[in-house]
């Protein structure tokens, strides 16, 4: 087509290795089968033909602006989508620019740890952007986003699915990301259950900082998953141009899995909020108990202090000072009063 010819003329004679250095893999597919060999970007543009079922899949990892603009120039990608793909740190979204779809997905990686602490990192996020248009699919990864090598191999082993073209790749990437959400949610459930058991255990007081850190990590998980709902709804309804009805049907399964994860996250959020409230309440109860104990011991100490203070004044006209029974009588009085107070406090569980 005219766009391909203009690009080839602009680039001149292409070399076999003219792909950007950020390229992880680049391949041509026809009817779901990979065409052997690696070709230059210019030759790819000459050979893709959406109507004949021939398309390209280019995978990039953290490309620079110059590297991505080189690919964007070849395929006519929209500048706003290219800017988002370079800068990353985007919300999950689906945008349409003419005949091109631009999908942004947040990936989640569960970080192994022995237990949740006030500084634990539980999840790590990355991003995958997918450009899908007639005759091409371009995937761009950032951060801890998992490699797509295994996904590419799985699709290549199923030519019937890969025969769906760029829309099938769009579905496969979304399905992989959501499946990882499910795995992370299941692992996250273990941390929530463990910390919940510790919070309500009388023998192991839990630092509120640990619960707050769990809530922060859960919030990061929530920010990655929840905004993807609207994009999945559009894709599964079959109303997005460029997504065949057959592929839209598969997006419904992805949407079901995503809904399950969303519900888990909401339940986790309620549990962690409840744990934080319970922890603060337990801290208040513990402080009240400590204050009661301090007050009880202060009362016990106050009785002998009062008695000794009165009889320690040594006035001449205090008849008890001259009595031979004065000293043992005072000790008996102190012991009796303290015993009565102690038993009363114990009965009321102040001690």
C-alpha cells in the first residue's frame, strides 16, 4: 500500500538487522504460521497483507523514544499512543485511533517474602502496551512486565488461534495478564489470612504498621486491576471495530476471570480495613488495661504511704506513739486495708 511504499522509499535500502535494539522478537505470520527467518523493518512493511492473513508481530522492551518512533513511522502509529508507550506509567485503558487499537495493561508480580513487615514489598507492577492494527501487532513492555516468549510459542503451536491475527494476540496478552492477576490474588490471600490470624490471637500482638503496609500493597494491586474493567467490557461485548465476534467471545472468559479477581480485591480491602480497626481497638483496650493496673498498684501503695505519713509526724500529743501496741497495730492496719483493697481489685479484674 501507499504507506508501506513511502516508508521503504524514505528508508532506502534496508539491512537485515535494521530493527531497533530494544526489539525482543520480530516475525511474520501467515494463516497462523510463522514465516521462517528474520527480516528487516522495511521488508516487513512490504510483505504484510491483512487481507491475505499475513501480519507482523514485533516485541519491544523499554524502547527509547527514538527507537519507538522508528517503528511508529513504519506502521503509522498515532503520536499520542506512541507518547504513552514511551513514558509508561499509564492507567489500564483501551483507545482507538482510526483503524488502530491501543491497549494498556498493568502487570503484577508477587514478591516472595517470609512474612509481612512494615516495609515489605508484596507486589511489583509493570506495563504492557499493545498496538493492534491491520497487518501488525506491536507489544511494548516496561518494568517487571513478564516476557512474552512463552506466550508467543504457545500461540505458534496453535495456528488456528493465531490465525485470528492481531486481535488474537491482543486477546492472548490480556488473558495472560489477567491469569497472573488470579495467581497473585491467591498468593495475596495467604498474607491476609496469616495476618488476620495474628491480629486476633491474644498471644501475638501485631504492629499496626504491618497492617498498613499490607493495605498499601493491596491498594497498588487494586490500581492495576480495577481500571481494566471498562476496557474488558468493551472488548467482550464485540462493539470494538477490529475485534472479530469470535475473538470477542474469548474476551468474555477473560472478563469473568477479571471479575473474580476484582471481587477478591474488594473482600481483601474490607478484611484489611477491619484488621486495622481491630488492631487500633486492641491497642486502646491494652492501654486501658495498663492504666487500670497502674491505678490499682498506686492505690495499694497510697494506703501505707498515708498511714506512715500520718504517724511519722512525731507530734508530742499523739497517744498512739506512746502505746506499746502502736507499732504492731499500725502494721496490722496496713496489711488488713491493703489485703481488702487487693482482693477487691482482683475481683474486679483490675489486677
